[in-house]
C-alpha cells in the first residue's frame, strides 16, 4: 500500500464495487431472492461513497455518476423487503386477531407496491440509460482518469481523507438531537453520514490498525440502530392509530433502540474516542511523511528581531 498511488487505490476499490454490482444483475431481474437486491444496493452504496469521498481526486464522466438513479430504485425495493420481513416475523404473530387482520391488509398492499417496484427495477435494468451507465464505467475502469492529487502516494494522502470524513461526521447537527421523536429526519440524515464514513474506513481495511476497529464497529452498530428507529417511525405513521397493540410494541422497541443509540452516541463522541482516532490516523500519516531537508536559510520565525 505504501508504494501505490491514491488514484490506483481508488480505481481498485471502484472496480470491486462495479464487479459486485454486475454479479447481482440476473438475481435482481428474477426478483426471487431479496439478497440479490441487498448485495447490489450495497455495491452501489460503496461506489457512491467512493465518488463522494474522493470527489476532489476523481475525473469520472457525468453519465457514470447516474448510478444514484439505480441506487434509489434499489433502495425502495430493499426497504420494502426489510419492512415486509419485519412485519411478518416481528409484529404480526404477537398482535391480537383484529389488529392482525388490519396488518395483513397493509402487508398485501405493501406487496403490491413491491411488485410494481420490481417491474420498475427490471425496466431500468433493460433501459438504454442503464446501458450507457455501464458502458461509461467499463470505459473508465479500462482508461481511468484523475486529478494530479491521485498521483500521490495513498499511504500519505488517504489518512487526510479519512480524517476529513470523520470531521464532517463529528460536526453533523444530528448529534445534538436529544429526544427520540424530536427530529426523525435529522437522525436519518446523520445515519447516512455515518454510513458514508463507515464505508470509507472499511476501504482502508487493516491499514486502520487494531485500535480503530472498535470505533468502526460502533459506526456499524449506529447505522443499524438508527435504521431500525427510522423503520419504526414509518410504521407508526402508517399504522399506529389503527393498531394500538402495534403502536405499543413500536414504542417498546423505540425505547430500547434509543437507549442503545445513547450508548453508541456517547462512545463515538467521547473525548477519548476523538483522541484515539486523530492520534491513530494522524500518527500513521506523519510517520510516512519525510520532512524537507534543512537549508542554510533559517525560517523567518527563527530569525530574532531587533
């Protein structure tokens, strides 16, 4: 890694994401295995995280960036799959019979929506737009382009990008939300920022060192907990008033999830964690930087005045 340039390092990870995306195409078109949609969505998320995280480095054509369009359609289908699984396994079995019938009706409606999403997704995968996006990525991976920054050593440049991602996450206003229902959208946006930071850190792999694996694990947990909180808000908005027992179950789950989030929030935002991250990543960077050779001319700050 010490001898690889930043541009080629990013190219390597973009290639992995594109190959993972392409590998899931047939499974997504068939629509029988929710895991295929999940894996393609993960590949798209990683691709978009690289594009955003290294925007100052990459020279990628505009059409290649249209993966966001596919990612949104995949996201809608995946969210529906997760919601259906949660409704059928977590809530439906424990509700009274009257509420079960109400929930079954909503599940049928959600399944119809999911079928429509599947048709939309398959149509997109057969579209000329999708083929142009694929072609753009094939061409870029064969003949990659990046800004001059991409020609610098990854071992020296990557730590700065990892720290910038952490700094941006640390300044997100979502950390200041102290009530579980005060600002659901703010928490959802914080989750997206956590996810982007997590992916960038995961790209660094073992380079992060053992000491930073723990906060990386906290980021994964925080993403999951905040995602479940968001699902609960959606469910309550759709069904809460019609299903009192379901509303009670949602409130119980929300209380427990919020407790978990408060623990994770305290761990991630603690002084000790910030010190560990900045000293760990910054120290790795500084250890690889060769200071400029001394010259006969003193730095102006070292010249006595008067």
